[in-house]
C-alpha cells in the first residue's frame, strides 16, 4: 500500500519478483525458440506473481500502463519486437490475453464470487462499493451477473479478437 488520500498500491515489488522469475525461467531454458514451452511456464509460474490480488484492487491508468509494460516485456523479448500491434497479434495467436484483459477476467470472477455471498462482509462491500466496477465490466463485455466464469472469459476473448482484427 502507498500513503495518500485514496487507496493505492505499489506494484514495484510484484514487478520485481515477476522479472526475477521470468529471468530464472529464461536462464534455465536458454533456447528462445521454444516459445510454447516458455509461454506455458510463464503463464503458470510468473504471470500469477504479477497479477496476484490485483482483481480486488482498482488500478489507476498509470499503474495499468506500468503493469501492462511489465507483462508485455516478456512478449517483446520472446518475439523480438517492440511494436504493440505485433505483440497483440502474438498474444492472440498464442492464446494469451493482454494484461488488461487478463485482469478484467480475474476481476469479473472475483466480483461474481463476491456477489454470490451477500451475507458476508466482503459480499456486502462488493454489493455496495463494487457496483460501479461491475457495471463497467457489464458495459464493456456484455456480461451480466448470471454469466459463468467460462462465459466471461469467452466474452473477453471476443472483445480482444475484435480489437486484434480491426
């Protein structure tokens, strides 16, 4: 957490541990041509380090940009390109969502889980404070509170696909 007038978090530690784990994996593998292996290991070991607990937090645009840059840095290195359009296409065709979409999937799952438990304190707070976040997700991805986690992920992928195919 960061001192200030509103709730904020520092992403430095998460990014630092993320890059340490990425470098450990890349150092052990050595062969940068094993893209599917690298991405699979990163998805199971490194990306959770970076995104851990962020579904419960509202990030500022600057924080989201910083997080996305750290997330995309791995794709920059693997695919040897700094063009965001190329990286988005690489993410799409390898089956990985960009950081903002992955975070939205996690946030939707978190909010759906909290909405189903209104008798808990967390559920109550989600129902009162989380309405705005849920409304935004509903508008952007055309989901509702009856959507399953699989349906949410499908809608997010559909939106990402439309963005890539523009």
